[in-house]
């Protein structure tokens, strides 16, 4: 049952890529329905789960190489799946009226490229409320 949260997420991505770029309302609706569907299935899967390790899917993927797809979760993993569903739905609802993405928020992250002679990847985390920037 819990494997369907993954499949629904992929389905939502496919549908959202097929939407016209100008139709922001449809993209919001698809994102919300996808997140709500994933959260509902995660909630049902969590309520049906037993104590200990629960195997949701165990299928052969490439049998000739002995590779198989195994999806299992224990109690803390199920809690994290539920928390992800709550965070997804909440994030979509809080950003519902945003028309243009600004670089602001409680904690914004960005990937910056700087060229001090050599290519260097710098991940900058900043809190725009106080102008603090942490470079890793």
C-alpha cells in the first residue's frame, strides 16, 4: 500500500510536466491533489501496518542478476512518511497565492558557482531576515 505514495508522486510529476506553462492554477491543483493522495495512502498504510518491519513490496527487478525491488518500513520510517505528507500538503497550501518566486523565506538555499580561477561549487544557506550567510 505504501508503495503507491511513490507511484502517485511520479504520476503527479508527469501530469504537471504536461500542463501549459501559463496555467499556474492547474499546476497548484495537480500538486495539491497529488500531495493529498499520497498523504491519504500513507495514513491508510500506517494504520494498517503491524509493529516491527513491514514489507510493502518485494518483487524481482532483474532476475538474471539477482536484483529485486524491496520496499519496507518500520515504525520511525512510517512516522517520517506521514510527516512528509503533512509537510507537502502544508507547503502547497501556504504557497498557494505566490505568483512570482522571490528569494526570500525563513531559510533559502541556493547553489552558486564562483570562479576564483577554478570552478568551485559553493552551497550558500542564508536567512534573509538578518542577512546571515553560511557557505559550506
